[in-house]
């Protein structure tokens, strides 16, 4: 019963608008994921599109060679599609 309750609470909490999320992604095997400046620029352009497309606000970012960190806040109930866009 405990695991089922925790999963139900997790699903419900994922639907709360205006909640802060820490999105992080790392290259497989810690490999470089942005080897060129043009690929970094493309990633940053995708971040800019998130606001209009998914209602996700990006307040800061930390983009490194093999991973990134993004504190995000959503205005709409789904952050998953936005996260898949920047992967």
C-alpha cells in the first residue's frame, strides 16, 4: 500500500503549476554533448522556444561540455514534453 500511495502522490505533484524543477542531463559515459559552439547555440535556441511552446520559464542555466542544469518553473501542467525537447 505504501508504494502505491507514493506513486499516486508523485503523479499528483507533477500536475502542480508554478512548481520549481531542477532539470539535469549528462552525456552517456560522461561524453561531450556539445562539441561545437553552433551546437551550444542550437541548445540555447531550444531553451528560448520552451517559453512559447510549453509555458516553461527558464530562469538560469549552466551549460557544460558533458551536462547541463536548468532550474525551471512551469505555468502549465506538463514539464515532460519540454524536457524531452531539450534532450
